[in-house]
C-alpha cells in the first residue's frame, strides 16, 4: 500500500495525540503535493527538500493558528489523504490519523521566544504569515528540533 508523509500542526493541548490519548479526523495537514513541487520548482529527485518545505509550511500554519510551532509527523496510508484547499503550499486533508503511523514531532527549542512572530501572524494564511518580518526572522534564526515519538510515549508511561 502506498504511503504519504504528512506534517500536522498541533497545539500543546493536542500533543497527547502522540500517545493516542487524542485522535484526529478530517484535519488540515501538509505534505508534498504535486502543486507544491511545481510551486517550488522541485522534481522527483528533490524529495528531501520538498519534505522539509512541507514541514516549514506546516510550522508557519501552526504558528498562525496556534501561536506555536508543534508539528506531528506521520507516515499514513495514502488513502487517508485528500486534496486540500491550498495545495501549492502543501495543504491536504487528513481523514484519519492512526496513532501507529506517527513517527516523530518537531518543536522549537525550549526558551526560544516566538511571541513576536506568533503575534505578527495570528489568524493569517500561510502566504500572509510568510511575509511577516518576525516570522522570517524566526524561520531564519531557529530551526525546529526533531523529537522521537518513542521518547514521548515512554515519558507518558513512566
């Protein structure tokens, strides 16, 4: 079965999705879409760059919607992915998120002040948020940290 890597912006209150305590259905997420590849001028050999772009776009969407950059990563069956409204920015609709498909999550390093960027883009679309100087500074100066889902689950059990 074909699979699709998806990046799902979440709020801190929803992070328990990593342990299966919260479930998602019909959720906006981000992935490498044909329109994203075309928009960014990527081809099939640029898969890692395209995946990174989808992650960054998901982080901007999360910042605008939730005031934070928390991104859950999952490798889901492709039949759970439907087209989204903003396909050039990688937007998709994730019809269901199986907990077993979650592989990792990304977050800002503790102590990084993202309040200016979050305030500057609150409620905006990705394209509007992308243009904000505070958002560009955050993206330029602070990469997201990769976190293994197994460590999160272990912490919940212990």
